[in-house]
């Protein structure tokens, strides 16, 4: 398959739609159709919000998300389910179970991969290690070196998935831990500069792994007022990343945005708030006709 390029003029933006209102673009038999579902910063929100919540009444929750994921997979078996980090911390479920329930539920939903967020260190490395028997999906962090810690061997820099012949390379990037996380929680974990790391990983994914699509699961944050590395900076300072699925800043994007990379090509960036109220959806249509991409945020409730 020839590598496709995202074009701003071909985007079909779904916006922030309720579940019944989300309509798919039809896909001709000759096309390849890949669906990417994603969450970020769910923060242990297992249950829906209470019905008295002023903004998110009865929205969110693992059960509703699982139902929606199952429905979409029935529409398109070539679906990836990804998370951009901060799985833990935010409700008593985490305080009581230490992340076991979150990992078990994500595994039951069939998540393919997740990045590691800063709050995923809140139980320390030993706490994270204790959840590995319950984690049936890949933890990805290219710029956290765990080689001298108890997490060595449990976290990969990237993973290649093949869906309908489409080779999809997914890698993870995490935010700098110093000043944000207690050093006792991450111990000998070494933080690597994200842009340099991404450049190296993407080259491997493109040349060695022959990926058609490259996705970054980022817990760097969408954008900052200073020069701190963010998703927008990452997109602008690299090449060959096609999609950045973000987290950390809890940014709800009703539709994805495009940022030009170092070669002037468009990189799609999406992030869907926090607490699992929304789930992102990106549909790629690759074939002999002009390639298109559609994306948005699906309300869970």
C-alpha cells in the first residue's frame, strides 16, 4: 500500500455528537477502512456521573463505553482502541483497588494499547507492577526508560498493529516527571527528550516496520503558553507522524485540528476531555480513490 497523506481539504469532521447522531461515511468495497477509538485522562471514573451533575448528568462510565465500543466493532472489525494515559486516580475505586479494576475493565473492553500518564505513577512503580497481571493490552512509553526499575520489560516504546493489511505503528510519549511526580514514585525511571525520541522511533516505524500509518499516544498536553513541549510542538517539530492522540491537559476538542509538520504535511491532533465522558473516533478511508479521514468526539451517555 502506498503511504497516504492527510489533507486538510478531505477532512469530514463529526464534531461532538451524541451516540445516536453519529453517522459514518460510506466506504466502497475497494477501500480499506480503519477506525481508531480513543480515550484519555479517564481517572478511574468507573461509574457514570450522577444524574444531578450540572454538566455531565448520567454521562460516562465503563459499561456505556464498552457498549459503544462493541457496537462500533460490529460496524467495522478493523478497529483500534487506544488510551493516552492517566488511567488512574480520581475516584475511591483507585484508592481502594490500586488500579486493578481499571486495568481489568480496559482489558475486558479489548483496549489495544495505552500511554502512561503522570498519575499512573501515583501508586509507585511497585503499584503499577502489581497491576500487570490484570493488563491484557500494551503499555507504551518511548521516552520513559524503565530498564533499571521493576517495570523493565513490561513497557514497550511502540507496537505495530495490522488491520486489513494496514500496518499501524503506535508509540507512546509521556510528560516530564520531575516537579510533577514524587521521585519516590518513579525512582530510577529516566526521562528522555520527547521530540528527539519521537524522531528516532518514527524512523524505525517507517523504515524497519514499514508502517502505513503512525500514531503517537501522547501525555504531553495539547498546548502551553510557554515553549514547553506539547502535542502542537511535537507535530510541528517532527515528520511522518500522522495522528497524535493526546492527554494530560483535559482538552475537549469537538473536532480534530491539523498542524503542519517540518515538511509542511498535516498532522491530526485530537483529545477528548477527561473522565471518560467522551470517546474520540477517527475513521481512515484508504484506497485507490483520494484518501479521507473523519473524526470527532462521541458523547458517552
